[in-house]
């Protein structure tokens, strides 16, 4: 019971090729990391394809992918496992991390900064060349098979000092930088994912680009590819483009009134 | 009520004549003259004679005002006045007259005469509008422009709307419509149109691509290009009738960029159409204009509306139809360029010049939102951009240790001209090569990617785009190549060391500290006016209460701590887990309780304010206001806080100002010290950071924060600049971090990204584009940092 409350675990072997457009050489870098058994950190703004990339890589490397979305109540037993009582009997249940180590899966800890620091340290022994996972409760130590891989995501947008990633954690990972895809590519992605026509996709990407220009001018984070896709989906299902863009691309990025107004004007300039 | 005769004699007194011309519709246009029918002032009398004497007095005085400008306009006014009285209040009547006079100023008396012929719905709307002022929408327009242009253009108010390629000027006020919403649209379309001039590089034709034409024009008209002028000004100057050439250009080029704009931004096309429709009514009839004026106006009307108002005489009609063909042929091209517009302009100019008598050419006014083109301003803007490019280039050359060439300006011009296809992928990189820059391989790819992004923003390469390229090249090169360092040291005397805290300084070239290198002296900030705080609170009263409320919500509240050794409640989850552990035969945890606890907030924050000379005036005043608001907010919490300032001149004299110590209360003394804060000398950041670190070390708190407010790079008057200053500051911050202090920097230097990231790391800073936002932002940032 407590497991389903605090965790969102998706475990699966991906059999169908996920749609992913490479932006740079991230695929090669990731494969090299995998071969060398190095843990990877995906860095980049929200909605720029990190999760999708993980799905793609899991498919490509033919490994199951176990994703954990981290949050601040996540404890180390949530990751490693715990005893449960069932009909008077006790039963040990592996946490997602343990499961991933055992089956040689790729374990993806999404938004690792959100997790408490004492939770983060349980991954440390897995990230150096020992590649082990101690399970204190059972007095066991599991050695990770070669196929096991650990990946985390990290959005470096400015955050609370109380929550930044510890250097000792950060420096255990090789990092791959994600940015918004270049214009042509992003257009293609938006078309593919939302089903809108080329003209609409072009307009959405133009709009996204213009909004991103406001990063550091008062916007903390530009509109990610995901938001462009959302807007596209709304348009596709019959919502008026201006309205759709407003809902999906203006309101989510800011609540500064002038900024919102200016973004709305951009929308009515483009659409 | 006045008698017929009384009114008539008053009208005669004011107008000085008894009849006025009225256009007779079927009179044939003969080229220069047109016949008009006559109307007697008697026709105006009956309506006026119905009015109250007091109202009539006002009408007379307004009519007199108009008559000074144009008698016929005043006559029309008297004809319409009785009707106007029904619509308008006294104030409205006055405004009506003002509007007519403004129209006469802007477009000449003809449209103004028409204006007074009747009262249209538009006129009523206009009179009832209070207008939208630039200052009321400045921020929205600024954000809008910054987003559209990718930070290449800023907005500013002026008498008219134009751009110098760097700044977009917009009118003080728009009162076209009654509603602000519609008036805003006028601003928006103007802004978008100015942006289009940049995006499609309207103002920077490359004369080197027009060499044949330039030669031809030089020979034909005996005028020549000069390096005194840039881009468009040079081209226009080739024509003897510069105004005529500029007007033709603005019509042809206006059509070109509007087509592009419409294609790329569907939404703005809608707004443009609405404004165009409204403007149609105001366009003059071509039959009333002199031949050359008629030709330009008719060409504009045809290209914009596809029709002409009024009839053209044979000669003019011929010229216009040929001109239209030329322009449309050009517009049919796949991607017409500004150079194409220049060629067409020259051809049309020649047609007009050869076929139509000069007559009087008083100039042409384009559709209002198209603004005006000011060639001399364009030159000024482009020159400024080139100067900045030269400076950037120089600094890159310096970094690369390449001998500075004697004529850097012509080198830049040459490189700009030589980029063969400005739209080709990598053209800007080509530009860099042509500048003779030896770009290290590993930088190239990164540069290319950045350039691609820039291209997306701008579409076409122009001077300031190339400048951005130089910028990023510089940044990349700096990051890759270690710079030379000047050797220059100051001796510290015993006197300097007295009462001073001595701090080491990091020398990154040697990779070691210079021991006891800087002398820092603590000083208490002199007191300033005791009204400052009060005034600030008044000024920001709304904000103060908002911030206080927000900070109240940060107050430690009660929360449930799970898995505790003891507490008020049993933690069922923990209990179940322990039970399972026992059953499984492992040692259960004895942390089985939930404790209701006050969430702890054990925070100490030190604000360190840069008081260097560059903050003089408005920057420091705003920083002070921000600090006041910050203090007000912090008083709500139990967080410990202190405020310090720093400035200095050389390593002998690093001044460290105390505004509020950790253990001092926020009282009148502190308030007066805040008021007393002032700008002093230079920015040697290392020593004050080390000093605050020492102070924070002695302050007990779980979380220690150091927030630096700065407006520029670390820079002192001696060798403390460039990489040395940055590296030392970075080192000082690392020392602080080792002592569990979290540094964060708020800077208003929009160029700071380069160095600030080096010093404070990826997430340790924020850049504010506008100091004015600091009072609002500072508490907000603090709140975000600590929740
Ligand atoms: N390179 C890409 N190829 C294909 N689709 C992409 C790509 N980049 C982004 N997308 C699309 O954008 C959506 C958002 O991306 P994703 O969920 O992977 O973002 P994320 O980086 O994980 O964001 P967050 O940090 O918020 O979790 C995806 O669902 C996918 O549709
Ligand atoms: Mg994700």
C-alpha cells in the first residue's frame, strides 16, 4: 500500500521503437557510457526530450527501463525495498532500484534534485567502479551485472539553495547536455507528435523560439518542446490556434502580467 | 438668438470672403489645374443662427483659429458646426478642432478640409478617446520586441516611429481609436513593422552587390557614395531629389517587407489589414496632387490596396502603371532582397524624373504604421554597431595574440561585403574566417550551432547579427585560450596594514596564493537622511504588504516528522515495517513515532552590495530601495541577516562598509545607514567575499547564504581586472563554499553571462535586465532560494 502511494514505477521492456530525433551526438555518447559502465546525467530544461531519449536508448540497447520520479518524501527504502506483511507472513519486496540492478535494467531517476539528500547517497556505491547495491535490511550486497545502468536527470534552472545537487553526487556522472532542438528538427517533432500540418508546426516553433528569447529577461524557463506539442494537440482537436497557444504556451510559463500580455501579443502576431 | 445678418457679418469678418471653392466631380483633370464650383458663406448662416449666443461665441473663436491656417477649412467647419454641437460637448468641440489642425500639420490642408465636411463615426471615436500613452505600455512593448527580435532591438518613445537598426522609436501617444485595446494594436503593428525592417534588412542594402547600378547612378546624376554614410543613406544620396527617391523606396520596400511579414506572421497581417482599411478613408485623392506626388501616392495605393482613389492623368497613369509592373515583377521573385528594391526604386525614379514635370513636390506620407525612414539615423545606428564590432574584434585578436591590423574598420566592411550568400549555413563563420581569425577546431562546431540558432531568430544576416557572432566567438575563444597577463604589483606598506584585515589573493597564472596581499578595512557606513526608508515604504506600499504576506507564509509552520524515536502519534507505516522486520527476523527500527514539530528555519544571510563607482545614481538608489523592502520582509521571519557594502582602490584599500551587523536590530541607525549608502570606487570582489566568509563562519546557523548584488565585473584600478579578477573572485567563492556558505549573485549587468557563470556556477546567479525590478525581485529571489 505504501508503495503505490509514494512511488511511480514503470517497468518495461520497450518493444516498439520510440520516436526520437537525435539532436547531436547524444546517442553515441550514451552508448559509449553504457559500454564503459558509466552512469549518465541528462541535463537540460524541462520538456526537451530527456525522458523520450531514455525510452529510445532503452529500446536501442534492448534493456528494460525502470523510471522513478523523485520527490521529497522519497526514502531509501522506497528505492531499495522493504518487508511487507501479508496474511501474517512477511515478504520482502524489492524497490525499483534493486529490481533494476537484479534484472540488469536501465534505472532512470527523474528529477533527482527533488529527492532528499540521505536518499541520494544510496546510489553512490552503484556509481563508482564497485557497482554494488548494499541492502542493509537483509544484510546483502548485490553486484550489478554489466547490463545495469544508472541515469539521472537534472534541470539546472535556478533553484532553491536548499535543494541543489551535492557535488559529490554530481561528479559521479558523465553529463549529456540537452537543449531545444534546432528549428527544422523541432518542426518535424511537433508535426510527428501532435499531427498538425507543416504550417501550424512552423508557427508553433516560431512562437516557441520567440518565447525562449525571454529566458533571463524575466522568464525562468522558456517554452519546451512538450508545450509546443500540447498546443499542437489542442489545435488538432479543434481548438482555435490562438486559444490553444495561450492555454499551452503562455499561461504555463509565467504569471507576470506584462509578460503574459506580451506573450499573448506574440501569439496573435504569429497566428 | 442672433439674426441672420449678425451671423453673416461675423463669418465675413473671420473668413474675409463670401464664397469658397467646392470640387465639381465631373470636371476633367487637366494636369495642373482643376476647376471648382463655388459655395457661398450664406449657406452656413441658417444653421448657426439657430444656436445659443454663448455657443456661437465659442464657434467663432474656434473658427478664427482655423481660419488663420486655412480659410476653406474654417468655412467647412462653420458648415458642420451646428451638427457638431448636437454630438459634442464644449470640450469635444475644442478637441475636434485640435484634431483637424493636427491633420493639417501631418497631411496638409486638403484632408483637413475634408475632415470638417462632416462628422464620421471615426471622428467621434477619436474625440472620445483619451489615447494610449507609450509609457503605459512600454514594458509590454519592450518584452514583445525583445522576444521578437531576440534581443536585437529595444523600444523607446519619440515624436515619430522609425528605427536606426538598434532602437525602435514609437510615438508618445496613440489616439487613433476610442478603446485602448485598438490603440495598442497600432503600437503593436508599428513595432512589428519596424522589426520587419530589421529582419528583412530594409535599411542595409549592400552597395557592393549593386556596383553596376551605383556606377550608373553616379554617372547619370553626378553624385557619389561616401564612407561618411552607411547603407541606405548612401544609396538615397545618389539621387538629386533625395526625398523623391526615399519616398519611392519606402513604397516599394514597404510592399516587399510587408509581404514577407504577412507570410511569416499570419496574425499581424490581420491587424495590418484592419489599420489599412481605416486609413483608406484618409488617403488623399490622387487627382488633387501634383503629378509626382500623385505618382508616388498612386503607386502606394495600388501596391497596398490594388486600387486608386481618384483619377490619374494620362502621363501620370502611364508612369504609374509601368512602375507598378516593375514593383510587382520584383515581388513575384522567390526571395526578393532589399537590393532588388533598390534597383526598382532607381528605375521608377528615372521614369518619374524623365516623364513628369517637377512641379511642387512637398513629399509623401506613407500609411501611419509604416512610420518614416530616417537615412541619417540609419547611418548613425550602423556606425555604432560597426564600432562595437571593431572593439569586439580587437579584443578577440588580443586574446589570440594576433597583431592588430592597421585598418580594422575596412577589414570588417570587407568581410561583411564578401560573405557571398548571407543565407547560407555557416555564412557568419565564413565571415569570421575572412576577418583572418584562426578559430580553433574544437570551437567551430559549437559556434556553428550557436549561429544556426541566431539565424533562426533573424532570418537574414546583418551587421548586428554578425556582432553576435563575434560575441560568441570571443566567448568561446576566451574559454579556450589562456590570456596574457600583465605584470603589475603594488607594495603594501606598514601604514596600509594597520587596523586592517589581511587577505590572500589568488594568482591563477602561478596557481598559488599571494599571501596577505590585500588590506581590508571595516568602516561603518555614514548615516544618510532619515526620511529615505519612509519614502521608500510609501512609494512601494502595495508591494510591501504583498511581500510581507508572502514572507508570513514562509514562517515555520508545524509539520509531521515521520519515523521518530518518540512523538505524539504512532507512525503506522513505520510500525508495519518494523513488524514485518521482526517477522522476517531482522532487527526492527525503533523509530515508530510521528513528531509534531516546528519546521526549523535556521538561516543566516549576508547581503554584500557592490558600491563601486558605476552604481552611481539610479542604480544605487534602487539597490537601497530593494534593501529596505528586503529588511521589511525579513523582519517577518526569524532569519538572521546582515548587510555589507564594498568598494575600494587597489589592494591597499579595500573598504568594507557595515550597514547592518548580524546582531544589530533593524532600527533607525540601520535605516539611516541604508540611506547613507553611496557609490565609491572600484570593484575588488575577492577581499570582501573573504571577509564576509569570516563573519558568516562565526555566525551559528544551519544554512548560510551570501547574496551579492553587483552591476559588473570584478575590476580594480590596478591589475585586478580581466581573468585575474574573475579567477580570484571565483577562488574566494570556492573558499566560502568549503565553509558551507552558499553564494548567490544578482547582477544587473546584462552582459554578465560570460564571467558570472565562471564565478558563481551555472545556477548561482540571476541576471536582471532592468534595475527597476530589483525591489520586487530581491525578496522574491530570497524567498525562492530558501523554500
Ligand atoms: N528529440 C526528440 N525526438 C522526439 N520527440 C521529442 C524530442 N524532444 C522532445 N520530444 C517530444 O517532447 C516531449 C517532451 O519531452 P520529454 O518528456 O522527454 O521531456 P523531458 O526533458 O523529460 O522533460 P522534464 O524535464 O520536464 O521531464 C516528448 O513527449 C516528445 O514528444
Ligand atoms: Mg522527463
